[in-house]
DNA sequence: TATCTATTCAACTAATTAGTTGAATAGTAG
DNA sequence: CTACTATTCAACTAATTAGTTGAATAGATA
């Protein structure tokens, strides 16, 4: 095999992964699955696609070996087959944030919103967290909380905010997080809580950022010994 | 704007980046530009595409804001507009390596080749490098070496290996590197050197992996103080 | 000035893709 | 066994895409 053929074939291999993220709906599916395994039904509701189209995109992900499934009762539950998909999504989002004006604009307009809707970064939260003057709430669907959540967080899904609101103290700051920097749930929760008189703040991070930080800490610890 | 419209638009934004890596030739262009800025002419030769098609793909990269260009004489020189493209390519390659069998197979067959063609990782090299019992050579085109190279490396482009071979000592180990884990140049150099009686070894890393390591070291240093 | 070289552009073709529709399958519950 | 639910599959359409060809442009050189 000549070098050109080798290059063509190896880049064709890379492209099998690249093609996956060339469709908005497939990126959204991977984003959702990165929070927790989900049935086709759930993915259909979350993405607002037809069942057939959702199934077809999931099979494209299967072919690229990025997801796998198991059957339970008459449901099919899909999950990520490789955790590094999270890094791929992160790389795409970071570049889009820096290079695509629309992305920045949309985020500012719908997630960050206004200055009186306070946002804290992961680092800021980590510095404050030991003071015990706040309560951290996870406003994602409960199955995502059950799959993984930030240590010490309370599960209060956004649809159940009103029912569980009695769990929240008025005298402490309420810090809400959801799927990450492009998820509207935490913004919505903070806005609704503030209207009700709570001190509420949005944490701009999800479980992946938190886990990443946690590993970095552990690595440092190991290296320092 | 309702939440669904917001999601559709934000994922459409991400997809502008994702679409770029859905074509093997565009991944190859980004890969080449990640080594050094290049003229259209050079990219045409490296990718074996027609000039018109190369130009068209470069304009697709321009539209996604991933490259920029400057004109010099009657040449147009393209370069990456965002260094994080390297992270994106790395994420894709890592996943492809783990999930796509063809990629692993091709790499073993054409890069790693046989057991008597010794390969060392970046970590192994970093541990050995202070012993002064070897010489490190960069076998990429000279313009890429000039743009950035591993500290202490000698530039011996693969096409000029025979001419410059007198620079290499027979009594020291020769360690060759090129663009990274999927580049054939270093393998070719090591094979040719071994035939001529040199002790030659392939370093499985490029400037990006080296730079990444260098930053991590610096960060640790800063954090430890 | 005319000529050469590097690059871009416009028009076209063949192939691929996302999405729809409706039928088929497979497992569950009555 | 029947009815129901979740999922997949096949056939089709409209839109997009990669690549080609040949002409156009723009800067450099003679």
C-alpha cells in the first residue's frame, strides 16, 4: 500500500467519528446520553424528533461504536460506549463558543441572561463549598441525578421545583446546576426561586466538569506523594 | 424564543464546527495546518487534491472560522485561527483509535510495523533525555521544524535523510519523530537508518504532545509553590 | 506591455444525507 | 390469544455535499 492510500484510509477512519458530530440532532443525542443512559422514548421526548428518526440516528451512533444498548422489558436503553465522547463534545463546544458568534450570543441571551442573575464558576464554588452557608441543588431529571451527581447535591428536578420547594431553606444561598454551560434548567430554577424570595445562584458546570476537576485533584495528590 | 428553538439554534452552532470534521480531506488539512502555516500549493501537494477542491475546502474552514490567511507575494498562506483545533483532532483520533478497528489495524501495520522496530512513548523519552546518549531528529519538512520543534531536536527532513546522514553519530541512539502517532515519516526514517547500521528508535509523539506535557509541568511547578 | 503562476469562482454531476410515512417486529399485559 | 407499547425497518423525497471542469482574477516577472 502506498503512503497516499494509507493516509486516505486512516483519515476515512477518523471521519467515521467526525461524521457523527456533523448533525445537530446527533450531537444532542450524545449530549443527553452523556448525562445518563436513556430509553429511545426519553430521547424522542427530549429531542422532539420522530421515533423513526431518533432510531435512525441512534443506529448511526451504533455504527460508529459510540453507543451501545441493552433491552429491558420492551424498552431499549442506550448509553455511551466510550466516555471520551465527553471530551469530543467539550472540544466542539469550546471552539464553537470562541469562533461562532451565534453560540456566544444565544448563551448570553438565554443562559447567562442578566447581571442580577448571578453565575458562579466551578472554581468559585469549590472555594465556597466548605462554608456550609448554602445548599446545592441538581435540577436535572432524577434519572440523571441517580446516574451521577455532584457530591452533596440535592435532587430537585425542574418540573418538580414547586413540590419540593419546602426542602429549601430561606436563610441559605441556593446554588443550582444542571447539564452544563448550555442547559437552561439552572437558569430557569434560579429565576423562579428569586421571584419567591430565595437567594439563588447558578453554578455554571455539570457533572463532567466536576468529575474532571476531581480527577485532577487526585492526580496531583498522587504525584505529590 | 421557546426552549426547543433555543436548543435547535445552539446545536446548529455546534454543528458548524462538527461539519468541518465530517470530511477526511478537511481533517487532513487541519492536521497539516496544525504543524505549520502552509500555502495552498503545499496543501495541494500534501493532500493530493485538485487546487480547486483544496481551495473550496479551505473556504469551508474559513467559514467555520477555524483558519485564517494572509497573502504574501502571489501565495496565500493559511494557518489555524484557534489552537484548540488540536484538541478537537486529538479527541477524534483517540476515539477512532479505541472504537474503529480499521484505524488500529492500519496504525499497527504501517506505523508500528514490527517488534524489532522499537517505539518509545513521550514519557519514556523524557526519562531518558538527560543521559546524552542519543540524538533526537525531526524528520518533518523543514518549514514545520522552523515553526515549532521539540527542544534539542535536529532538523533532518525525510527527503533529505541521505544528504544529512553524516550529521548522525554511529555510536549514539538516533531517536526520530514526525507529526505524531499517525505519521509514517519517523517509521520510514528508522527503517532506513537501521538498514545503514544505526541504532534507531521511533518516538511516538509530535510537537503538540510535547508542548502539552511541557505546560502540564509548568502548571505543576506553579501550583506547588 | 504581455506572460506566468497561484488562487478563486461558477456551473455542473454524482453521491450522500436527514427527515417523513407507513408497515413490520418483538416483548408485555390483560 | 389479543391488544398494546416501544422500537426498528424499508421506501421515498428534498436538500446538501464532494468533487470536476474550465474560466476568471490578481499579483509578480520579464
